[in-house]
C-alpha cells in the first residue's frame, strides 16, 4: 500500500512519526507508526506533514519524498545507518544519495532526522508514495 506523506506527521517534542487519523474537538488524533498507539495532540502542538518538508540543494529545494527515493536507491532498499551513527557515515550517505545537497543550510541534525524517518517508513509503512495528484483525488 502506498504511503501518503501528507498524512504522516512529525510532532515537535515527540519521537518518531505519526499517522493522521482525524480532527478532534481540541486538536488532532494521530497514531504512532511504530507502536500503533493513538494520542490526541492539541492544536498548539507543532505538527508538520512530511509532504511539506524539503531539503536545500545547490539548485533549490528537493522534496522529502524525492530524498527518500534517492536514499532507497543509494542503499539498494536496505535500512539506513542509525541516526546515532558517526557523523562521517551519515554525511557519506547523503553525499552518495544527494550529492548536490547544500552543506551550508542542510545540517547534520537534519540528516539524522531524515535518516530516522527513512528507517521508520521502511519498517512501518512504505517507501512507495502517493503522488500529489493521487492524494487530491482521494480526498
């Protein structure tokens, strides 16, 4: 089944990724990808969909879905190194997968987050993404 990145949330202060379930009176109900546990987050929680995230490249910006596809190709479908790996290992991965990333604006901390998200999607969802026009038809 394809993953709709517009329904996958990163929530500030929470580890992991969440799947949007529904709006509630006071906020949003989301389910942790890793555990399946549902929680209610208030509207004051900072939530970002993965579809809204891009990384800086020398030519502009690259959507996160494209970054994930490039990582998958570079890793030949295998799991990425842990986000806790040595900095050189993570930087080498991005130099191989996205050689034109902007090192002045795309930091190691960002790389670690992307690697963590890649591994979560690989394990608990799919790296086959719903395209934007498909997502609009489904709504």
